[in-house]
């Protein structure tokens, strides 16, 4: 790999870290103020003679306000960014602190706590969303950085309380307002950045964020995650609310010493959230949730039996382990409901605060009745609820896991169907991506709107036939690899007008090879450079009833389209043999999935059925294709790019062979279930004139990629089609404008007379 390949480019990295650092700092200041609510409890108890129940209720007043407001803030921020949210949130917390410092009575104390709750509810969802938007796909790390700010704030709160509030009394809270004013100034800068960054239209962004699981499973998984948030927060918040009393009672500590003990606990939590996110980005958030929620149980059970120093050690471990779950829970939930990050943040922060407060109030009453130790024994068992993680769907987070070192990729055809899936996945894995696209009839920038504002993404409007433009773009961006997907791809169109296919697929690939070779030489032939040509299994011709295409199958293209792809494959191999250009080739089977342009079989069937129009099946529908879910294909392409052997080709198939007619029937049945209308959709099937030279059967032998690179498709055809149909049902905004594009909805590929000229 080149020197640049090992990490993100400096500029993008600096932007990411500057924004994340700013958000974390603001979070820290905000949460220092917030944590003072519980840190001054011993003082309040002394001054106002409060019972545990009243103290619990104070926490409840703070958290109930925060939890009820946060989902609303989340919904608003999904619709449009709120540049004032962060300063406003901080300002409200600030006023709450002043009220708390001056409060003459218990009811005014409650008012102060509620004002701090309002501040938190405005602050948290939006700050977390900014962190995610700036993260360049490392969502876990972004949540960790954001949350470590909060946890450091929570830990520093008791420390300040120990040395300032405890000796000098409540009015010293005013000191903190000065620090908070400083925080607002920094926040203003972050908010300014947020306001001025390019924003994709919210709807297009939602449409572009990929598929989701069936609604029932999403809901079930969200409920489980909600219970885990409850577990984590009821546990940590009730522990921290009563910690000071617990250690005072058990070990006879002073108020100051008890605050130091609280600092150990909250400081350990800061460490926990710091490590949870990056580890989650590596091994998957689900694994982190498992380890942390279940792993904390034995340590908690030991706590009531430990001596003072044993308690300090256990407190450290418990804090680290339990807090490492939180970034992972949040990232997992965000992945479940793509495009609704604000809402999910709102619900989860709301739940986190609300559950903690509810638990504190209830446990406060219990502590009055049965003693503080009893409360501990209840808390100890809460993490057992972590067993519910077995119900969480594993597939959701697979695509978002960072793999290998990051690179700067030039992706051609990144506004197309397969290209855009590669762009989205590559950005989500932290790669920098330059999307080069000519924006011809099948391209659509809405396909990449979800990454459009990422600092890792850039777009270049250029045509492969323009060699000058290719040289300029390669010199300007200096990519570590070229992933070449741009092509005219529709077999029917190649029958009606083969010229465009020869120009783009053959001459375009030739131009790109030459421009890439010049770039590679200019850069000093970097060892890690790759030119990856994405091709098709159609180059191998047509199979009979048995057999499969291997990488050794002789080329036998039979349509103008496949002939041009075969030609470009040969060019790429020749550039490797002759000039030593480090190339990779992949030949894939038929793709399907979200963002598929409505000229190919799967979207044609879905949309014609939805409109009650005839579903055209060529010939008798007995032709067989091997169906590959597009997001699996994108994953395979990045796998080959990262680990494939130079000069080698890899066949990528879905291990899902089906006759066209059977596939069409499955889609009809899915639509009967998901959008029942009139009668069964199968009634719309119409057998029409066959495609000239229609290849009978394609089937891929995927042994090489499976055995050498360990890649396999992740979804069955039934599951992939269900996701696809669901996506089209939910994304009319995306497909509706495409219906008026040239040739869509018409029968193509029957013009066998030569075109004049
Ligand atoms: C559009 C249409 C197609 N068909 C039949 C024709 C084929 O046997 C099968 C799939 O046709 P489609 O045009 O969607 O895809 P292929 O011709 O197999 O080619 C596709 O998969 C390969 C790997 C690529 O490399 C091509 O780029 C890609 O377009 O359904 C119908 O029966 N009715 C229709 O309305």
C-alpha cells in the first residue's frame, strides 16, 4: 500500500477530528453542569433535610423532562438541522444551575433540575447526530468521542463538587457558569460548521440510506435495545445517585471522600465509552453489547462483599465494562432505522435519561424503607437482562464494520446501481471516495445522497471518453485505487444501439487504463495501487441445464453488451501483462436490490405490478439467472480490492439460481402479502416476444472467492427480494421521477435492423 493508503487523507481526517473534538468538548461542559445535580445531593440533604425518596424525585424531575422532550427534538432534527440547538441547550442548563445555586426551597430545586433536563434534551440528540454526520462512517468511534465528553463531564462534576461545592456551599455553583459560558462560545463554532455544510434533501437522504429489515423485526430489535438502555442507565444512574450515601454508610467516608469515589465510578465510565465505539467498529457493535452487559454481572454481584479498596477496584471495572455498551447500542439502533438518526437518538437519550430517573425515584423510596444496601442488591441483577441480545439481528451491522486499512478510491459509475452501493459501503467503512460519473440516463445522484455531505466523499462529473478530464481528476485526487464500474449495462439497449456500448465500455475502459497507467507511473509505481475492473458473467456465454462458470471458462460473449465487456476484460488483462499495471478483475452474476434502475427485470416487475400493468416475461420465462444482492456484491468488491491477488480474476455469484418465471412469481407473492390489491399479482404476467440471442442460463461457481478470500453472500434470494420489494414500496420518491426517463416502461431490444450511419 502507498504511504497514503494506511490512513485517511490529512484534510478529511482533520475536519473529522476537529468536529468530533468540538462536539465532545461541548458535551463535557454540558454534562459537568448536569452532573452537579446529583453531586450536590449531600449538601441538599443537609440543608433541606431531604429523604432518599425526595432526592430520587429530584433526579426524576430532571430526567423525566429530558426524556419526554428528546424524541421530539430528534424528529425535528431529522427534518432540518437545528443550528441553535446546541447553544440553546447549554443556555437552559446554565439557567438551571443558577436556579439550583440560589434555590431557597425544595420546589425551586425541582425547577432548577427540570431546566437542566430541558437543556440536556435539546443538546444530546443534535450533538450525537452531528458527531455521526462528521464521522466518515466510523459511527462507533464518533459516538465514543461524543460520549466520552459527557462521561468526562460527569466524572469531573463530583470532583469539582468535592473541592468547590462541598467546602464552599451551593453558591459556588456559580463558578461553573463561567466555564459554561466558554463552552457556549465553542459550541457556536460547531453549530456554525453544521449550518454551513452541504445538506442533501432530507427525503432523498432517507431514500438513499439502503434497506431495512421487515418492520416487525426492526420493532422487536428496538424494543430489546430499549431494554438494554434501561438496564445500563437504571443501573448506572441509580448507582451514581446513591453512591455517595452508600459509601458514606458502608465505609464511614466523608462527603468529600464519597465524591472522590463517585469520580472513580464515573471516570471509569468515561474510559468505557471511549473504548466501546472503536472496538465496536472493529468487531461489530453486537459483540460489544454482549460482552459489556453480560460481563458486568459477576463484578456487580461481588460489590456488596468487597472491602473499601476492593470496592474501588470493582467500581473501576464495572464503570468501564458497562459504559462500553452505550456507543454500540446507539450505533446498532441507528443502523436499524436508516435515515432516522435524529429520532433514534432522541428516543434513546430520552430512554436513557427517563429510565435512569424513574429507577432513581423508585429506588429512593425503597432505600428509605429497606436501606441503601438493599438497593444495591437489586441493581446488581439488572445486567442479567443482557441475555435479550440473542434476539438482535446480526446482519444489520455487518456492512458497517470497518475492514482493513482505509484507502482513497476513484469509483467510476458511482451514481449507478452497483457503483452507488460500493460508494455507500466504502464511505461507511472509512474509505475516501471520489465518484466519477457521466450522469447518463441510468445515473442518479440520489443514490449517494446519504454520503453526499461526508468529508470522505467527492463527486466529479466526467465522461470516460474524455481522456483529458480523466488525467485531470487522477492528478487532482491521487487515488490509491481505481474501481471501474462505469459502463453501459442493459442488454436490451445494446441490441437497439450497440455504438454507445463500444464507446463507453471499450474505448472508455481503454482511456481509463491509459490515464490510470500514467497516474501510477507519476506516483512511482506504488506497490499498493490497484485497477479493479468490474465485469459480468455474460462474457462466458450461455450454459445448458448443467455446469457453472469458473474463472477458467473460455470467453464466449453473445450479445453486443457482453462482447464489449469481454473486450474491456481483455484490455485490462493486456495492460497487466504488457505494462505491469496491478489489476484485479471480477465477473458477477445478475444483481438486484435497492436503487435498481427501472429497466431491469426485478424493478420492472415490482413497478408494473404496483401500477397494475402487464409484467413482461420474455419467451417462456425459462431462462435462468444467478441472483446476487447488490449490497453483498459491493462487500465482495471491497474484499477483492483489499485482499485479491494482483492479475487474478474472481467470479462473484449469489448462489441463488432461479428461472425468470419463478423469480417473477416470488415477487408477485411478496407484493400480494405486502401490498394486497384486487387479485393476485400473478394475473398480470404476460409472456412476450423473446430477446434476440437470449442466453439460456448463467450460473457462477464461487469457489475461488469463497476459498481464497473467505467471502460468501449473506442473504437468500427470498430474503433479498423481500428487502427489495419493501424498499421500493417505501421509496416512491426515488423511483417516481425515473419513470419519465428515456426508454423506461418501453419494450427495448427488439430492433434487429441496423441503425443508419
Ligand atoms: C427487462 C426484462 C428482462 N427479462 C428477462 C431477460 C433475462 O433473462 C432476465 C434478466 O434480464 P435483465 O435485463 O434484468 O438482466 P440481464 O440481461 O440478465 O443482464 C443483467 O445481468 C448481467 C449479469 C449484466 O452484466 C447486465 O449488465 C445486467 O443488465 O429477465 C424479462 O423476461 N422481462 C423483462 O422485462
